[in-house]
C-alpha cells in the first residue's frame, strides 16, 4: 500500500510537470506570441521587442518555464496579459463555485447510483431494465443540451428554480442550494446510470461467489449477506469509479457552468480560451491537475482500506 | 426465452468472433442503419439538402416544421434540415479523425505492452497512469487557445488524450490471451511472434476493441459538439450541430422547438454508437456464472407428504430436482443418513452429486428446486416446509462446506470477524465471550491463534478449509454436507482434513454427507456409500462390498479406471465416452450407451434400485457382472541408451534468492517415461516449462540429444519444435477457441515445416486417427468437444510435428476418472507404437506409478527422492 501511494505520488508530480511543461511548449510553438496578442494588430517592432523582453519571452523556453515554476511553487501563477488580473487570485475566487458543483454532483451520483444498483441487483427485472435505459440515455444526451432542456422546463415554463447564476454559500445557504439544483442534476445524470450499472454488475458478481453460498448455508440472514458482505465486496471496484467520475465531472462542469452562467473555473477557462489568454488557462489546467491528483490519492487510500489484498502487512 | 435462443445462436457461431454475428442482429442493424443514414445525408448534402445551409430568409424566421421547411427555420430564417445535413459533415469527419488516431495509438501500444511484457510494459503502464489523470477537456482548451483554427490538430489531440483508456483495455485483453495455454503451445510449436499476434491474439481481442472504439466514437461526437457549442468550432455562418444548439439556446424563450432537431440527431448518433458497443459486448462477454439466488423459481412442484416414517436423520425418497426450464437434473433419488453416520455420495462430475447436496439446503443455483419426492430431516419434510423453514435450519442443524476453501470465505473480512459473526448469530453474548468462543472453534480445527487475524488470501487451502469447517461448526449442526472438501488440496493436507472431519464426527456425533469422486477418500472415511451416475443412484451399500464386488457395471467401470488398482504396464479398463449432459440422457438406463453389457431391455427402461434381493445391497442393474477387462502385453522396459534429455543443476527463479527450482538433475532416455511427482508449488511444472522454453532458466544446463538448449534462440527453438513438444493440464485452454481443430493442427506444419496444404491436411487426418478421433473433427471448433476429446486433440497437436519427447504437464488431472483412464491408455499405446519418450508431470502417485518407468520426487524445488517406480 505504501509503495502504491509512493508510486502514485511520483506519477502525480510527474503529471503536474508534464502538463505545465506541455502548456509552455505549446505556447512557444504557437503562431504569434503573448506580446503580439497584447499589442494587437498594429505595433512597432521596437515596442514589440521591448515588450518581449519585459515579459521574458526572449529567453529560452526552458528558462521561461523554470521562472514560471519557481513562482508557481510560491503560489504565484503570474498575471493575465489580457486582463492584467492575477491568475492565482482569479482562480481562488472561482474555485468554490466549481468545487461546490463537482462535490455535490459526486455525492449525488455516488449515493443515487449505488442505491439504484443494489436494488436492481437484488430485485432485478423491471428496475434492471430502467437502469439499462437510463444509462444509455445518460451516455447519449449531450449535457449542455440536457441543461438547456432543464432550463426550458423548470426555469422558463414552470419558473420553479433560477435559470442561471450562483449564490455563495456564505450569502444564503438556501439560495446556494437552489442555484445548484439544476446544474448538479445535469452533471449527475450520466454518472448515476454508470454507477448503477457498475454497482449492479459488481453486486451480481459478488452474489454469485462461493462465499455467499457458504454464508447462506451457515444461516446468515439475507440482509447481512447483501448489505454487509456483498456490498462491501462490490464497493472495491465501485470506489475506483468515484475517482473516474470526479475527473469526468471536471470536463462536464465546463459546459454546465457555461449554460447556467456560473462564475466557476470552467467558465474562466472558456473565456480565457476564446481570448487566447494562455497564461490564465495554463493556471486553470495546473489547478485542475492538482485536484485530479488529490482525488486519485484519496481514492487509492479508500481502495486500500476496502481491499485487504492491496494493504501492506 | 429470447435470451436463451440468442445465447444458443451465439454458441453456434465461431466463439471469439461472436461480434461478427452480433453485428448482424436486428438490435445492431438499427443503430448501424441510423449511422449509415447520417453518413449518406451528410455526404450527399449538396445533392439532397432542400436549401443552402447559409441562405437566409428573413420573412420566415423561427418557423416551426412545415411544408417549405420540414424542420423549420432558425433566427435568420435558414433551413434547419439543410444545416443539419451540412453540419453532419464536420461532426462525422471529426469523429472519424478521433477514431483513427485512437486505433493507431491505443490499439498498437496496448497490444505491444500486453504481448511483449517486460520493461516496455512497465514504461507503458507508467505513461498510461500519467495520461489518464489529465483533464481531457481542459487540455483541449489549451490546445484550442494556441492553434484555434486548426480543427484537425484539435481532434488528433483529442484522440491521443483518450487513447490511454483504450490502450489499457487492449493491454489487459492481450495479457489475458497471452497467458492462455494455446499461445504457449503455439510458441512451443515454433510459430514466430508476428504470426501469433495476428492469427491468435488479434481475433480474440477484436470484440473488446470494437466495444471501446464504438463508445469513444460517441464520446468524440459529444465533445466535438460541445466545443462548437462553446464557440470553438467552425466559424459562422458554417453550420455545426453544437453551434445550432447554442443558437437555439439564445432564442429558447421564443422558439424552444429549435433545440429539438440538433439535440435529437446528435443524441441518437451517440446512442447508436453506445448501442453498438452494448450489442458487441453482450455477444462477446463470457456468460455469467449463475443467476442471483431466487431470481427465478422452478415449475410448481408436485409434492405429497410421505406416509412411512423414518428413523434416519436425513431421508430422501423419490426425489426429483428440476431447473426452471423444466430440465430434470436428478431423478428418483433415495438416500438415507443415520445420526452420527458418515455416508459417501460418489460419482464423476456432472452426475448430480453437488446438486443433491445443495437441494437439501435449498441452495440450488439458477432457481432449481425439489419438484417431487420427500426430503425428511429429523421428521420434518423439507420439500413441503418451504424456504423459510429451510433457512431456519441452515447453519444451526445442517451446514455445508465446499470444494474451493479460499473462495468460500469473504475476502474482505478477517477470519476472526467471519467466525465471530456466526457465533454472535447463534449464541449472542458479550464481545469477549463471542471472541473466546470463536477462538475456541479455531482451536477445535487445529488452527493457531494467529490465523484469526488473517484475511482469506493469506491462508493456504488447507487452513482455509479448516476455517470453513470451524464456521460450519459454529451452529453445532447435526448434519454436515461436505461437497468435495479435499479435492482442491494436496495429498498430505487432504489426509489431515479428512482426519479432522473424522475426529469431529466422533467427538460431536455429527452426521456427514461426503460428496466426492475419489474412491480413496471414500474408503478411508465412510462405511456406506451411494454411487451416482447421470442423475440416478445406480448402486449403494457398504464400502467394502462396493470395492470388492461392484454390482453395477458403472461402479465396476469406475473402479477399473483407477490406476491404483491396475497392473503396471497393462491397460486400464476404461469406460468409453463421457457422462452425458442432462439434456442428452437416454431413455432407459442412463449408463446403457457406455455399458458393454447393455441389452435392449436396458435401453428401453430402467431397473429400479429399490428392491434388492434379501441380504444384498441395492443396485440398479440386473444384468450379470461382466468378465474382467483384458490385459495388454506388458511394456518392455527400455534398454539403457544414450539419453534424449539431460538436465543438470537447473535453477529457475522469478526473484533473486527465491528459486522455484533449485539444482535439479534428471535424465530421460529414448522410449521411457520419467515421472516428475510433487505437490503444488514443488516446481514440477516450472521444470517442464523451462525444458520447452516457456520460462528462462537462471542457471544450470538443459541438453537435448547432447546439444545445449538452455538458452536456445528463436531459430533453434523452431528447429527443436519438431523434436520436443508439450501437452498441458487444461484441455479447454490449450486450443484456440476461434479456430477449427484442423487449422490449429495444420498451422505448425504449414508455417514451421512449410508443407503444402494437401500434405498437411493428410497428416492432420492421420494424427487425428491415431489419437482416436474421426477425420471430421478437423472441421469443427473446440467448443464442440468434451474435455476428454479435447485432450486427445491436444495430444494430436503435440504429435503432429513427430517429436521424440513429449512433456506431459498434468495431462489428466482436469479429467474425470473414466476419461483419465482413456487418456492414460492412449498415451501408453502411442508410446508403444511411436517409441515416444515422456516427461510425465503429476501430483498423483497412483497415476505416476501406473504410467512411468522411473520417478523423480520433488519437494520445494529440489529433488527429494528418485528411482524406479515402486510396485
């Protein structure tokens, strides 16, 4: 287990390096650089050279990367050449929105999906087919399209919930919850079906094992067989799914924030992309990568707790 | 019903290539048709579209569907249908770019990593770990920010970013196939690697690849549309599906309809890819082991209370066990067990022994049930009592232990936890008293206290079986059903567990129903036995009588097939054929088709087992006993000749300082059989693998006819393949399921020997005849044969290159007793006819004693004993 975590940490650090370095290399390979982007269409060559020097763009790429990395370790991700805002500040403003969205969506997905999966494994039949259909629909529906449909139904037609915007938790917990209902529902839908299916398969597998027969033969009550023994075994493959779902939601949130006009990191990344604000989006990518790494580590720890075979003795 | 039919149809086609048939099924035709329609509509848009995609008509903005505009118009009055068709061009092209990239990067690297193993695989796993944690969409946004207008670059990047997922699946599938015995056999046959990958690996993993690529294609459509929805797609006014949704969103309050056409077309396209993936996956996935308990119920039973009372603890009368489909598994079964008695139920696999044991506890798989007769336990008829009453007996009155001891324990809880749970259930009490009692149970089965803290995977098979017994004892049952309790264990451990069961039975007065196929277990543990064949009890009585004077030809045949009762150098009195499946049971006596004494009467009706002449045990056969099996002339002991194979100081180790084989010397002479006897983990198979080149020795020398082959290269191995061959334990794994028997047998002749097709085919027919298979077997797939027939074919595959030495790696231990006898006889016949030498690896001393001239005994990777076979 310790070895696994050490391995994971090494991979994680490598990952953050690779991602940030790749972003840097891409940037230098791009036609037209930062200085030109700032100066616009009409500029004089001396002014351009001057700006390049100011921004450090005349140095070799790896030197630039080293400077950026040195600052990044101290929490300074530079500032946007387009808006002039500090990248780190901008990200820390928007991080709570995205984390609320993804966190709530993960919790909803996991609990609803596992419950549905267990019920469909034990009861089978109709609920099983509902899960099958739901998982296909969840896979096929483009999230942004689904979000728009939800807005049409619940915000425009019925006017039950706010169509757009975000209320911080500190301002009004009720408002925060109301503003999250539609986006979280949109984010969670595809994942619930995936979870339900995976949980059902894992449960059916566990229930077909010899130890379940042995437990039944020893007179262990069915409740305990299903909820204690089978579910505990089924939780092992499902735990890895939590991590994958979370990472998948990082992509989903980009669309959902855009549809619901939530001031989160996804929206920031889209905005930065359309402005070719590479500094900003690079910061967002690094933060996202760090989040992924942290979540993967948590999943590994959970996996180790659930699966005795992965534990060190 | 339909599921059953589909399954049957799927079985009829070439296994491993089921996906091809799957794509022709109606469920697959629908999505395929829809995708074809999309492609046609997009490609032919310039011809078919009713209007230009950019032609505005400001008089008809936001029109609903109508005659002029079948799907209405958008905010600029542009025809929605035309825009959809043109938009499809971009989306489908992008999806195609992603798919091509993914196949190029993911499939190639996955196969390479899975097949090559070693450092490449480790590097691959590392890179995939890194890439899998990259947030895909974010990275795409970076690329977009830099190269915005080059959509192809963006799509290729997307392909590369999603490749690791596919590559991992492909690696896993390749690794699984690479470990199959038929790949090992192909390597021993001298086939080059590229041939093995293209002919044996790729066809097997095509199914999972198609599934993944199909799902990825859907995902690519989704991301492509998403990007254009965010405004990073083709620039207006050119249409894309995502952009159409974005524009619809801006007029959502005025014309919600506009959301429908692009959303539905896109959603259905993704759905089509998803469905295709599902269909192929369902067709190629291995069938589930069994359905969850209670999902189906058997047909309504016709049970009547029994008149006669019984003094036996458990008494079965006229019991019939049926599956939900009406398939009868056990018929007219009578069985009695007295209090404190140990009774054996003997027979080969597929005879219904385990089914009978489980039926008593209502633990039949797939919803089977007792549908006729009575099951009296301590005066209560369980067949009438219903599931709730039986559940009350489980553990407290009747307990069960089974064949796979480690699998019978829940892998996520410690031993103490599992035993304590049952103690708490039965006796309750404080934490400390539960713990004390649980530890007491473990002491009762001779386990040290440290075992309590272990998890099942940290236990040996013998320890795990003791834990299972301790758990079964927690409720102090009066009957223990022991289903092949020692079959998976080594000989010494087997004796210990049987001894433990005997002691517990004496101490506690517990009755045991011992289900087994092993007569030596019966002889050592039971006084009375029932012999079962194809769902019937054919004979019962005192074990001594059964062994000395079997009355039913099946019992006699089984005993005759035992190597321990045969004369060395002779042949076993093998029963021809195999146990039939319940669906193919004959009408009269089920044994009649295999019985040398069967009469017309036997074939028309079965003699009941119930009315024995006074003073004799019941048997279901009235035909007089048959003459003893004839003996074939004794095999000449081989003359001392220069050795064929010499092994000197062989060492094999996967980790330094932990040799699996440590300094083994052995010699095989022409025409002789050298037995390599050892328990599991003794290193005997590893020696065999080192000789045929499947593992790399760490030290020592292997000489074949004087030439050093210890580190033979590919070329030398290929030359060697015509001298040295191998037969594995598992006959099902050692033939490629997706190729005909004929093509598997001909392959080394064509590829290694470079023989013309006609000559190779003639040779295949020849070899098949030699192993007792008809020439027609060449045109069929392995799935069509039973285990014994497959082992004959595997022997044919080893013989096709006319080797002098065949390494037989436990060639009969996966087979039933009667089939084992056939294969052993065949090996002896072939040796006599062809002058073959065998290195015969086995854990079974009786088998080794029967077939070998000399024997080497291995323990812990070293030679413990050697010499001529003791008689």
